[in-house]
């Protein structure tokens, strides 16, 4: 038997990753205690996640050098009843940094958290000759600082979050850290991978700071674990190819743009092509309220509608593998964009104003007359461009041309 043990595993992608690497069934096993599991030793290879990476050490007969130095084990191989403990998180983090051209040597590193992943991160920082390593935690030990004291460390070059704060399903949670206090900050790394963009990464990206999540680390540590489990040795491209295919599958495609730009239509087409679930936020609201959008506007007003819109976007954005179309005015609220960016690639269907004016704006509360189109266009266009990851000029009535543009740009985005 192969699998992953931990306390809560709903957020885990490990099953899908391992079963793509090897044709053996991989199980997700939630445990509240470890003794009975290790007494039977009914497994050939297992991975370990929160909160057991240190607790499992006592069951191991042998530890690898890295596992021993970090006092953290995330992979155990059972060979004839003898348990060998490894730390493939170290290799995963090393690969993540190298792939993203992050150099730790001579840098001042702030590590958030003091658990097992933090110890692995500290070990790698020391091995790569970081100039200084500062550990900040909610419950700091003697040689560490409290989270609220980080503002007194202005010379930090790299921040690495090793805590689970902001991890699914608590996506809205964040550490109380003001990134503006770090004058020399170059890179923020959050080893959380669900969601892809946590609050700290979103705030860093807004400040033009390089951001990296932990998804590539997850994939590479799984590749190294699979090598240990099955004695298979994968090519150098295995991690990147698997990472890109999973990123394409797990990412949401979020269609934004003016009313009548075709967002719902192209969301459906993309859902079919990429095997995603199509999700129309306006239709979701109508289904939940048993009222049309026009009726909501008429009976409760635009403000009430925008509240419903934000609530539904917040919830839907936690999901993966969706093709989402949102109302043209959703981008007016920055929080909507923050939610959608968590797991989404934002695609702007850029329809010229002259073309929009030729369409019939029926059943659209904010377009009671065609003269309103230009007003809305001028108010929103700069926001569509600002928030888009991909911009698709849509100046043709030929859907195949537009669809081809979208597919090409998605491929470029994933590969970049």
C-alpha cells in the first residue's frame, strides 16, 4: 500500500500526482493517532504531512542525513519490516529555488513558522550559505522573534512562509505582516500550494515583489518520494512536465470583460476543451435567489447585488478546475480580484467599443440604453487591463479565431 498520512487531507493533491507518476493506487489516510498504523506496518511507502513529520521519527529504524539534520520525515519506505525515513521536502524546496533563480547565499532570510517545514527550510538556508536566518513565529522560542516584531527587520531580502496560515479552506486568513516595512525585500515565497496565491503573495505581487508558491516544491518532492517507493528514476523534465500539466488542470480560467463580450459563451467552450466545469456567477446568483439579475437590481438595488456577487465569487474562487464567467462590473471591487487570483488565470475579452455598440443590450440592468455602453466602457476598461493575466483582442465575429487566440495565450502563460 502507498499513500499519504496526516490529520486533514482535503487540500491535498498528492493522490493525483503520485498516480500520474506510477500506476499504483495511492491512498489519502487521515489519522488522529499513529501507533496502530505503525504497529501493523501495512504499507510499502508512505508520505507524511501536517502535523506528523516529527512524530513519525520514533517509528523509523533508519534516517537519511537530511531527515536526521532537520528532524523531519515526509517519506517512509518499508523494506522487509525495516522503516527508512527520508526528507524529500528538502529536495523539493531546493528544486523550487533553483527553477525560480532564487539565490540564498549572502541573503538575509525571514522564515515564518517554527515547525517541521521551517526546520527543513532553515537547513537548506544554512547549506546554501545564507548571510542571516531569522525565525518568526506566533509562539516563538528563545532564539526566535514574534510575528509582530518583524517590522523591526527592515533589511530582509527573502521571506519564506512555512506556516499553514492561509491554506484551504481558510484562504482568507493571513499573517499580520506589513511588507512595506521591508526596504530590501526581493522575493516572497509561500510554501502553501492550495490556494496558488495566498494573501501574502497577493500583497507582495501588488508591490511588484517576486512571488513563488509551493506547488512546484510539492510536485518535485513527490517525484523524489516516488523514486524511493518504486526504485524508478525519472528524467530531469519529469517534474516540470508534470507541474505544468497539473497547473493547467487545477487552474481556474476567469473570463472578464464588458457586458455582451461573450464571457459566458467562451467559458463554456473552454470548459469543454480543457475538461473543466463551466461556472457563470450571474446564473449562480439567479439560481440561489430564484430571481433574475434584473429583478434583483429592481427590488434591492445594485449595492445588494454586488454583495451577493462578492459572496459567491469568494466561495467559488476556493475551487479548482473551473471556467468562470463573471459580470462586467465585478472588477470594480478589488476583493473580487483578490479572490479570483487565488486559483485563477484572469482572461480579458477585449471587444472594441464600436463593436459593442452594435449589440442589443437586452435584459441588462445597467444598459437600459446604448448610450450607457460608452460610459461603462470608459469607467471599466483600464481595470480590465490592469487585472488581466491574458488579454485577448476580440475584434472578429469568428469564434474559432478568438478561441485559438485564447488557447495560444493560455499555453504561453502556463509555460512561462
